[in-house]
């Protein structure tokens, strides 16, 4: 681009955007617009998920428009992994040609112009207006006729929602009125991206690389940090609930240990029903079950009749008589659950992320934790972890409960073997080398471990299904690829990766 930087410290001190500082700097967006190619590309499809719009071109190049609360900006990529939650959007743009990319002079709004020629050779002009502005960035599709008219938007709102303007289909597009002052700073490559880790930086040789890395290492990293915080909050809440449950069970046990007392109270009340009046708070009578015939004072429910008080003590007696042993068993289970939850929180304190999909409450918590701890795992970095299931029960667990749709799943073709799960914590697409490692592990942990060129199928977990009432470890899958791998055990892989 040939842009010069007057102050070399500017790149590190003011160029970066963050959750605290707000949206991406205007100068970065301007530089990206000037740097960006892509004109002449034909649209294949438009899809969206959450706060993100993805325009796929026929060259398999993707334009990603991020419009989230953490930050908002565009970038180009060619290795985007589509998630199962993506929805089709704006079929009007199919086969349209991108012919312009322009940024507004007064704010962080980029317009992408598309030329569309239909089967009748009639031309239409469409614009994607990406408003990368706080507090709610937006991506709007509009058509240019006599005026610019909104067709659809990622976020639609009326004057009731925003007194300043409305964005609704079939209404003229209204540009936002803003007092924002665009700061045009001269920048030079490479740019240094601070990842948020202590001392973590990435050198970027283009503005697009900067924005792409920002999404991967800043936005997705902050999403992961929030997920960990939320997870910890949930575990703490579960521990609090379980401790309350234990306290209640211990109180029930104290009642259960007073079985004889409840019986004596009930029998004594039977003998003095005619002497008890509503509103009375206690009854003092001779305890004929005491060898010394001492008096016993029985508390009464003042708002209950004599018969109701008798039923209350009979119920206490019956529950204590049959429930003592059951309560003790329940207390033992709950105490074990409290210990498991305290163990989880201790592991979280040490930086380990503990996730147990499918666990509701604490009924199966001990069994789930025991199963999770027995799994063979290899944590590669903050992005990836390999998990190996050696038994049918473990295979079921990692495939149907532990994994997420964007994770990758590996299994030998024809041969019986383990399910290998590659967990992608930040939805990062694995490279060929990592896929090869997982395939080698799948080959080793199978009946073909002493063979060569073992066929291994792999696919994303969203394409793996477990038929209803099927045998443990049995699944079906589609959209897979097959490679021939040399078997390697976990120890060999650790040595090769120096882990």
C-alpha cells in the first residue's frame, strides 16, 4: 500500500481495538478497503450465523462480515469451516458480481456493490451495507432503483426501537446520523496484533491478515474465556445447590434418628386428644413409655386441631421408621457429589477446563467424572485436544456427549476400533498434519494396529449419528473423507510433537 507511519509506537499503543476500547479503528477499515481485492468475483451463496454474515464466492473465497458486540469488521478467508447452525440468507445475490468496495468518509460503514443480471438480461444493483458501528453493528441488504431500498437486514428495527431511524424491508435506507469523527492515520506493514495473552503478539503482513487473526485470537479467545467463566459459575451454583441438598438430608436424618420419640409423642397424643384445643402450643403429660414416668412436653402446631397434630406426629414416625437407611444412602451419594464438585472447582483453579455435556444435576456426576478422567487425552494447545475412546462406553461418551458439532471425528474403515475425537475449542480448522496425526492414532487404536496403510474415515461430528437403541459404540456417518494412515500410538505422537 505504500503508507508511512509517522510514529512507530502508534501500532502498539493505539491501533488495536478491544472490548474495552470499542469497535475497530476507522484507519484499519479504511486500509483494508484500499487493500482489498475481490472485485469481479461471482456470489455463490450468502449464509449467516449469529452476528456473522458469510458471502461465499465461486472461487471458494469467503467474505466474512463480523457484526458482534465485541467488535465489528470484514475479512477475507479461504479456509472457513461452516457450522451446522448456519442459515441461508439473501438468495437475491446468487450469481451477482462484486464490483465495488467503498468506505464512508465520516464513519465505519463499508458498502459492497453487486451487479446482478437475471435470465431476462435485466440488470439490478444491490448493496451490502456493513455498519461496523457501536452499539449494535448491522449488515443490511439494499437494492438501488430510484432510491436505495432495504430488502433485509441482520437486525431490523422500527422507530419504536430506535427513534432516530428505522431499518425495515421495503423502506428507504436511512443512513445513521452520527457525530463520529473519522481519524485517518497513516499505517505501515507489518502490523502487530496483541492477542490478549501476556506478551502474546502476532506479526501481520497485510490488513486482511490482521483482521483475520483478530477474529481468531481476540474475539474467539474472549468468547472462550467467557465460556470458561460461565462454566465456573454453573459449577459453583451446582455446588451451592448440592450443599443445600446435603444440609436438608442431614436434617431429615436427625429426624429419622428420633423414631422412638415420634412414636411416644403420637401415642401420648392419642390418650389426650380431648384435652387439646386449637391454638394450644404444647401438651405436658406423663410419659408412660419412660420407666421413671417422667413428664413429656410435646410441641403442638397452634393452627392445627388435635387430630391434625396426631397425624403430624404419626407421619413423622412412619417416615423415620422406613426412611432412615434410605436417607443415609442418599447422604452418602450427595457427599460424594459435593466432593466431586469441589474437585472440579479445584481443577478449574489450576487452569483446566472441565466440561461434562449431558450431566443434569448430580445424579450421574461421579460416574461421568470417573469416565472423563479415564479417557486418553492429549492437549495440543489452546485450540485443540485429542480424545481417544478405548471401550464402547467411552466411544459413546466422547461421540454423543463430549464432542461438539464443529469437532472432528476419526474411525478406521472396516476394522473395529476406537473413536478418536479432535476437540476444536475455538472452531479452528485443523491442518493436514493434525488430521494425519489423528488418523494414525485411529489406525493404532484399532484391530489393524500392526498393519500398514490403514483406511481411516474422518468427518465433522455434526455428520455422525447414533441410531436409536443401537449397540454401544455403534454410529453412522456421512460427508466423510478417507485417508490411508500408518498406525502410531499416543507415546510416539507425544514424542514427535515434543509434548
